């Protein structure tokens, strides 16, 4: 979910994975398709209607642009789309509550308790791992991130 520039899509594809790329933004979907050669579908996670289709879902920095009250519904859509034993990776900026950034984008920041509550609201999912990181590459140390891996049982 949230293919953005297509960097992760390309990395997974180059590693031999079968990929379906999705992004809500027309501009980012086009950018991702151009970089990867994989047609990026335009849709929001709330519109995903797949059932037991995926072994894994990479939701790196994509769910954080949803209102907090929508996150349980979005997570349910992702859970339904996973095969049994499948996993979801997700990340959020560390904090608590909704905010609008200077460029007008919505962010829902979560701490361990907030994300655990959302994950626990979906009975099909089990929290496997939760950790904090501090950015990467040129952004190392700029932001604190909450990362999670959940599995479908």
C-alpha cells in the first residue's frame, strides 16, 4: 500500500517477489509505474476488496495519512486481503494524535499503546513485533518512527 516513488516496489520486484503496487495519489502512482514498469493501481486502502490474496503487505508510511478513526477499518481490509500466515509491515511517526503538516498533509502519529489498541481491535491479526527507529539515509535521526509487523492467524 502506498507505493509512493516505487522504491520499495522496485526492491521487492528485483528480489524476485510478485508485486502489486497501489497508491491513492495519481501523481505518485504514475511516478511509481514509471520507475518500476509495474502498473500502480490508484486506490485507498479502504477500497481494497481482495480476500486471501497476499502473503505480505508493505504499508511503510502509508497508513499514517489516515484519520485515526479510519485505521481499524483500513487494517481490517488489509487483514482480509492476507492469506492465513501472511504478514503486514506498517510504520507511523511516533507520537499521539492527528495533525496537519506545514504542507497540508494529515498525519496520525501513534505510540506503542495507540498502535497496539488498533491492532488488537482486529481479531484476525496478531502483533509479532513492535520497535522504534530513527530514520534512514539522509533522514537518519530526523524523525522517530514506530514500526510493527503483524500476522494473520
